[in-house]
C-alpha cells in the first residue's frame, strides 16, 4: 500500500505533466502491460477509466497511414539502432478527429543480460504546429506559383562566406546553365553592362542593419551578346550566427522597358507623322526661349494650302499619306539641331537655330519646294499641295512660347493673304501684326474666366418638329464668357482662339464636369438630356474617356442621357481619333451626334464609318430653304438618306415659320433655332422645366 509521501509524489508528477501538456506512457516489456497517464487520456478527450486496459492501445488509436512508421521507430530503438524513439503520428480523438503527437521515449531499464524490460515515453500534442506547417506550405506553394507567373527569380549572397546562390529562374534570366544553386561570387559582375556596372554594384550593397528594400534597374550583356534590362529588389537580412545576407529578387523587364520607351515616345510625338506633338513642341520652345539672348532661334509656322479639298476629293487615307510624306520632306530640309512638330490637322511648326535672314529664307524656300514636289500617293492622282509659312525670330528671352508661336502664325496668315505658296517674316509694322497676339490673349482670358467664374453655361432646346411648341427634354449646352467689362462674348469669339492655342480640351472638360455635376439629378429622373459640342483636341485626347467615366461615376449622371456632338471639321482633323471616340461612346451607351452635316464632300463617308445616333444638318442649308431650291434639295436628300439608314435628323438654324413648314413636310423629325427656342442660361432653363408640362426627348424618341 503506497504511503502518503508516494501519493504526494504521484500528484506532483501528474500536475507537472498536466501543466506541460504531456501524455506519459510506461511499458513493461516483460508483462506486456502499458500504463497511460490521465494527461494522455485527456489529450485524446477521454477520462482515464474510459480507455481499455490494453498494451497496444496506442497502436489501436494510431492512424493507419502512421502505424508502420510508429512500430518501426520502436523496433529500431529496441534493436539498438537509435538512442531514442522519436516519431510523429496521428491518434484518434474521442470525437473522431485526428490529433498529431510527437512521440519521444526509450528504454530505461534492462535485465542482467542487457535485454530491455521497461520503456517510458511522452507524447506531445503538436496539432497546432502541424496546421501551421500546412498553412506555411500552402503559402509557399502560392508564393512559388506567383514567382513563376511573374517570371521572378530569387537569389541571396552570404556576406561572411562570399557565396552566392541563384535559383533556376535567376539562372535562366542570365542565360547561365548550371544544375547547382551555388555560383561563383564574381559571376554576376561579369554580366553587367559597362555603362551600368559601377552604379549597379554600388546599389547592390545595402548598409548592414538596414531594413529598407532597394530597387535597382540595370542592364546585363548575356554571353550571346544580347542586352537585357533587369530589375532587382534587395534588402539586408540579419543573422545571429553570421554577418548577415543580402536577399533579393530579379525580374527581366526588357519588354516593359521597351513599352515604357514607346509610351514616352508616343507621349511626345505625333502618331501619324512621327514629328513632335504640340505639347512637346511648346515645352521645347519655352526652354529654348530662355537662352534666346545668346542663341537666337527662328520659329516657323507651316500651314498646308487646300488640304481639306484633298481630303474631300481623295478621302482620309490619302490625306494621311500626304501628311506623312510632306512631314518626311520637311524633316529632310532641316539643318542640324532643328526640330519639327505637327500641331494638329495640317499645321506644322519648326524650331531652327537662327544665324541670319538669308539662311532662314533659303530654308523656307526649300520647305515650300518639298511640299509642292511631295508624292502624295496614287489616291491623290495628279493633285499637289502647297504651303504658307510664317517665320518669327526670337532674339531675346522676353517672349513666351505662346507669343512666339502666335507671331509666326500671324505671319503665316499674311503669307496666305498674299496668295499662298509663299513665306512671310513677322513684322511688327505689318497690318496683322497683333492678330496672333490678340488671339493668344483671348485664349488666356478664356482660361482666366474658368478660374474667375466668368464662364457661363447656356442651353438651347432641340424640338420635335411635329409638335414644335411642346417642351423638349433635350438641350444643347452652350457657353458664354463674361468679359471683365461685363460684356457677354459668344463662342465664335473665343472658341477659335482656344482651339488655336491648345486649350479647347480644358474648356470642354470644364463644361462637361460643371453641367453633369449641377444637373445629374434632373438627368437621372429622365427629364433632361444634355448635348455637348466637342473640339478636335478633345476628341483626340487619350484621357478624355477616363475623365468622363470618373465624372459619371462621381455624380451619377446616366450615360444614356448624354449626347456628344462632333463636327465634320473635328473629324477631318483626326479621322482615326474621331472613329475611336464614336465607338468608345457607344460602348458606354452615350449618344453621338454628327454636327454641321453636309459641310464637307465626305459627309456620307462619315455615316459609313461612324455609327452615330443623330445627324444635324448644317444650318447654312436650312436658313435659306424658303428661297433657295438648291438648299431645299440638299436638305431633302440628307433627310431622306438619313431616315432610310435609321438615323435621327436635326435641322439647325430654324428662324422662319416657312422653314419650319418645309422641314415638317420633308419629314425632318427634330429642329433647333431661334424660332423654336432662344438660348438662355442653363440654370434658368432647367429650373423652368420643373413646372408641370409635356416634354419630349430626342434620346427616347424613335
């Protein structure tokens, strides 16, 4: 019978095992009996008395897949092959799930002959550890999958041993064939491009103890001579037992680099001609004006003569070919350190080092000859183009880029007025000396009006001609600038200047954002559809649709109640951009109207290429219909063709009752003009629509 002291000892050890969460087993090899502690039973969800008294109880509870390994571990220890038993296995819990345990033990007693007679061991619940290992394994699988998908290699460098290790992907990026991850420490240096070598080596040496991740871009020259662009992310990793490591990733970014260079080129160059674009030219001109006192420069403004006639006669493809070939001819004429740009449409600008007037004049004559002699392609037939050139010499750094270009543009107008196919030097004494500068000032004042709240929105309703006095839900958005003197300026006074000096797109954006922000609620209710006129610059703006999408998302305006009007003039300036614009609008369910229809000879070509919703007949044909048979025939033909193709038709500039009667008789569906509605402040117009009354919408009508 055990003494009280033994009971205390037993209780002590049971508490110790319980606190340590260890399950004890004690196996008498002679009798075959195995004792299991109460902590072992509780680890599996049992009370000690619930378990059968069986020597191989643990084996009965062991997962079938782990039994062979568990038995083998014990047999090898009994055979003297291992110092202890140490194995991982799964035991079945009372509720049926499996508990991972670490089993450790060994022989503690032998008989006189050395044969084992008693073994003791403990089992520890390692289920959480195994789950963590599993989750880590899943993370590693995903990590390696992500690395493989991204084409990223991993490497590290041990500072103390000066050993480098590259994974297979890193070796593949460098074109280095080896079956081993360890490579010679100087191998990487031998690949570096001579121009990048010193910088790359310096940036690959993070300060010991640094926690920052360093990004390094550099080039390598592979053994076959191919140059590749790489990007490395690296950081210092501390280690208790060594001086630490440099751990890094490497990725081949050659294709990305090429795309970046292409995008950078595209951002500065005209896609059709390869010349600088307007933005790049303005920046370059501003930079060079700063040193014009020491290095004078000549600014050329080149405008092609009769280019629109070529477009109308031969089509836009022929026009594009002509622009490309003339641009190439102009480039061949330029002296060293000169630059050429396409400002838009058929207008070019040149920046040339100035020495004297005779040299500038010779260059102008060469450009005129190159333009006249350019082969415009088979579609142009025997047609040839000429150019009008204006030249302004900047001798001091007092002019702005806008002023310099305006003066050259002004001289170009003088050349056109003198008969075209010639050049003109800017002179402050000439009749039109201030015309370009006045246009620049108008454009600048228009931008000031945006900031100062002097730009006002007006609206004019588009009416159903069958019921012309019925209130309309479709309104064309117009703009007016209030001068500092209080005088109201019409679009015809400031829009041309805005287009001429590249600020029309900013003006259009302001109008779109302001109108949609203020009146999105009325649009969402279905009571209002707004139509916006867009300039050629806006249509060609690659950031237009991201801007429109963000505004629509921000204010909640329904795209189906937004109409964008593009003119034939805008389409001629950038036909491909206009075509892309129309398709983008249709994808978003916005409506598109072709404005000023009939003003060019290629009008019906636009209908074939552009899937618009509505055409607006040019007002010059509508206003004199009552007295001009020619105009009546034109309007009737346009209306008939448009109806047969399923387009809605709007007649502009309806100012007389007789005109209205003729249009209704012809079956023209919609109209716009002073007879039906005079433009009024948009805020006033929308507020008045809140009153009850019948309305019709151009969007919803058939």
